[in-house]
C-alpha cells in the first residue's frame, strides 16, 4: 500500500477517534455519576468488543474468493493474534479500570494532564522497541503538545462537573497507571499484531479487538464475584437511562478502539497519541456548543494553539521522513538498474570480443 494512502487512512481514522472520544466523554461524565460501578462498567464495555469478532466472521463468510484466501488476511494467523491479545486484553482492561477509579480521586484538570502526557512515554518506548526515528522536529512537536496540555490543565476555566471529587496522591497514581497501561497496549499492538504488508488492516483490527472482547468476557468475570463478596463494589444491574447510556458507550468504545488500531497500523502509536491530543480543543468546542456555558480562559487558548502546532509539526516530520525514504528507495533502484546495465554491457562486450 502506498505511503500516501496509508497516511490518508491514518488521518481519517484519527478524525473518527476524536469524534467518538468526545461523544464517549459526554456519556461517561453522566454515567459515572449515576452508576459508580467502575469494574462492572469496564467489564461490560470491553466484553462488548466480542461483537466485532462476530462481524469479522460474517465478513469472512462472504461469497468472495478473494476474501477466503488465508494469505489475504495478513501475515499473522490465529495463534499469533490470540497470543498478542492476551496482553492486549490485560493492558486494555487495566487501563480502563484504573482510569475509572481515578476519576473520583483527581481533579478534571489534573487527570487530563497526567493521562494525556502519554505521548512522551509512547515516544520513548517507540524509540526503544519500534525503532522510531528521532528527529529534532518530532521532539519539538511532542514538547509543544505536552506544553499545550499543561496550559489547558492549569487553566481549565470554571468547572461544572457534578461528580463527587476527593483529589489524592492515590488518585493520581491510578491515573498514571491507566496512562502507562494504555501506552503499553499501543506498543504491544504495533509490535506483535501489525505487519507493513497487511492487505486488510481494517478487518484485521476488527478481528484483534474482537479477540480482546472474547478474552475479557471469558476471563475477567470472577473478579466481579470477589468485589461483590467483599462489598468493595456491590453488583447491581443498570436500568433505565443508565442501561441506555451503557449500551451506547459499549458501541462507541468499540468503534474508537477499532479506529485506534487502524490508525496505529497505518502510521505509528506516536502519530495516534499526538493526534489524539486534538481531542482537548475539540472537547472545549463541544462543551460550549452542547452546554452553552463553558468558556476557556484566554491563556488556555494558547495551549490549544500549541497542541495544534505540535500536531502539524509532527505531520511535517513524518512527511519529510517519507520523502527521504522514497528518495532513498528510488536511488537504490537506480543504482541497481545502473549496476545491471553495466554488467549486461560488459557481458555483451566480452561476448563480441570472443567472437
């Protein structure tokens, strides 16, 4: 697949991720207040990913010879994906659960600052494990984005949150754990379940997220019994509006994660993470449009500008790298062609001399 097409798919996936994230934030903000069951919420939402495996199986059964070939489903087989999703399911669940736990123990701005700092850790781990190329422009872009997050976190404007909040060190540690598990999830997926020559990245992302859902559904329910028995989290089925919001959240979260995996497949975890920071300014606009009362302080708009500038800088860095790699590949082809021509010329000359 050409680099331009891959990049376009990554950007479109990112746009979808931002839209679903903003929608989920509106739902979770209400759901966590009226139904404070973090483990059950995490279990149901992540088990809901299993429906994507059903979708993949239906697609696989389509009467099309092109799709029935095993080699057309990418480099990895079932064993590879199942092995990878053992870790992916754990990291995804751990991240979701610890994040839910952190919400009532951190301020909104503090939670945002800690969780969105993941781009720095993704950059570091990508360099170590994925051999991400380090350039000055990439480093500057990540720093600008983090500075923008910090400005928005420090100057969030008037709060209209109704949730009971008791900030503590434990809450920020939980948020940091959620962020680190999420970072590991992205790196493991790119390392263990992505291949550059995958002909169907969307459908293989659907298969992976479906397997994550199956493993969550089968392996994580016993903890519900333990939490209920110890009264740490009493089991109670949601009803009415809570049930409706939970069903919508399951669907949105699943779509978001499929788009995330496609974005990572087409680009890198760092691109997805830096790009997702754009959700902060988009959320500000959504709050203003939906709630009609949220205004961001003038200084925080500087943070919005820094995030946007950081993303543009990162895209520019990726574009420059792609151009250099394309030029290098073209140069190698020309050298190979010249070498072949010289060799062929020498062979012909030798043949005519002997004659």
